[in-house]
């Protein structure tokens, strides 16, 4: 065993448990529920999933796979193609897995990210048999030091019968001390979460489990997959500009200060680009209480705008990853990574007063938002943590470009085909064309504001006509039921939502 392995495995009695990935994976049997670390490509295990896929090609092997969020290194693709997955939760982004889900070959449970381990802890779902967790190191007492994400790793390791640890030498030891592992107690005698500010810590910097639960240790040397977010463009810059002006007005009205309130941004190109637009804003001394710390987090640090950021993972583009980890000591004391049930917990979000910025797949004229299903049937990725934040935020913002598919699809429709966030949880809808502030508005008023400020022509004219007809039929929330999904039907039949006339 090389010296660097010994530096990472500090519990003497665990050093004899180092083994190959195939032998470690042999602890996982057909029909088991497996919890794997990983949250939006960060801190995911690398070798054991590949060994499982290889076994599944040779012998009957099906598992239920639970993670924090999406996995990197094409792991979901690999497991899907090997036929290993019978059930998957709570989030994914892989096109191959997505297709299998939509064919009904993999049973997918789309969940609010704060709820998965709550259901495990309450035994609402089958328990985790084996947890597979990536680590920077194992401490002298046998505790696990996570890498670039926490996600659900801590609870998986605590609740599982057996734990497999992948020590990743590609992950820097400078990550040690970054994490804050605090786990809620069982109901009904649960204490309040002791987090009163973004930077406050409540737990330990490692995952404490009995060392005897660690069945195997695998040594890896493979970096995380980098993110594939696109750089800001003209439209996302316009969206950011609308939000900056909105927040400036909120400051003038005395509802916010120049430091705003803690920011949250969902994953993906639009939310990341919108937050990056704050680099050139007048706001100062910002904080972040979010899930994924993306490129924009470190852009704001570098611009002197951001004071502190709390999240559950760090997921960066190739260029930003190289820059950040080359000079990680400069950021380390201004970061903390938490379990996702804490980063996304309604209690903390309400207490801190989060400004949540998430992305809509589509929204309707009354402010309902679809984040997950294309045409109401085909899963894209999942709701992720957007629902956790939207329901409990001080301000809940949903951003989207006004059109998609080269203008053939409007992102604002008469009625969304699937509701992830109801009108009751949506305060602001913003596109590159403008911003609709929906606070204090009845449904009929919301429709007018959204159409006028957020919708591109000719869809704006089409929606005005729809609303006029709907209002003639009456109702608190007027609709023409036989036409509510006519745009989606036309898109399915012709490839465009545009009416022929």
C-alpha cells in the first residue's frame, strides 16, 4: 500500500479493508437498495458503480438506487445500459436514463430533495442496505470526510447496514473542515435546527459512524465530472438586468437592503447566468444559502460581492474548477457544505428569508410552473430542490426564456401540462422581455401582467385572445378547457405552437 493511502486512512484497524472495486461491489446483492454519494456531478463514487454494471451484464442484478441528486461520469447511463436499475430516486439528468424512465423501464420517483432521507428515517420507503460514499479521508475514529458534496451521503452511511468508502486521491485534502454534518433527530421530539445565519455551523466536519460498518475501502484517483452550463448570453443577461432593477426598486421601497437576503439559484445555465449577472450590480456583502455552488458563486466571490456561501455541493465548469481548486485556500473559510436535508430544509429557509431563483420549463398565465415534464408526460430531470425553496422563500423567482425551439414553442402557455409549483408558490416570473411581479394579484390580474411583460409575439396576441374568450365563461381562474392544451397539441402534431393564421 502506498504512503498516500495511509495518509488518507487514519484508522489503523480499517487499513486491511482496502480492496478492489469488484470485491467491494460483491457486498451489493440482487434486489438491494443502495445509497450512493453524489449531488449534481459532485462527490459521486466512481469505481464501484462501474463494477456493478459489469456484474449486471453477466448475472441477474437489479437494484434500487438512491442518491443526493444527479451523478457524473456517465454513471446513470452506464447503469441503465447494463440493465441494473429497477428503481431510481430522487433526481437525474442523464439522457439515456431519462429515455428508459419515459419508456417505463426504470421506475423513477421524483422528489423534493429535502424529503428522501426523511422518508428513509421514517421507514416510508425501503431501507438502505449498502451505502457507497466518496471520501477525502477516514479519520482516526473511523469517521468519513466527504469530498465535493454532502447531499444524502451522511444519512445513507448512518442508516445503511454496510458502508463502502471510495477514497479519492484526486480530491484535495484541503476539503477537510469544509463540511458541517448535522442530522435531525426522529420525530416527534426533534429539536430546532440550530442555524440562525448562513455561515453558522451546527455539526461536525465528518460523518460519524461505527467503524465496523465499513465493509470495504476502494482507492480511486478520478476527478469529478465538470458542469456543462453554458455561458451567459444576451437573453440571460436581459433576465439578470430585469432582476437587478427589481431588487433596486425593492431597496428603494424599504423591503430589502443593498445586501439583499441570502440567495439561492437552481442548477443549470439560466439560473447560473442570471446570478452571474449580479457581478455588475450595485449590491454588496451578499450571502448565499443554496444547494449547488456553481461558477457564479465564485464569480461573485472574485468580484468582491459575496461574503459567504452555504451549499450541499460544488459543481463547476472545467475552467472554473481549475481556477478555484488551484487557489482553494482563498475561498475555503467562506464556504460550508451541508446535508441536503439541511440546505433545503423549510425551517431554515423561512428563518433566513431566502431569495430563490429557479428555472421554469414552462409557466402559464396564472403563474403555475412546470419544471419537470415535457407536454405533461415526459420527464426531463426532476423537481430537485426548487420546490423546497419556492414554497418557503422570502421571494420565489422563476426565470425562463420566453420561447424555445427557435420560437416554435412559447414558454408561457394558457395552462401548464404539469404543475410542480402552483401559483401560490410563485412570486416573480421573468423572461428576457420583462418581469411580472405577481404578489398581491388575483388570477385575472396575474394573467394580464404575465402576458404583457413576459410573452413574445405572436404568442402575446394569441394569449390575449385566449383570456378574452375565457373571461366570457367566468370563474375565479378563467379557462377555455377545450383549448387549454391546444398549443401543446398543435406542437405535437405540427412541431410548432404557432397558429396557422
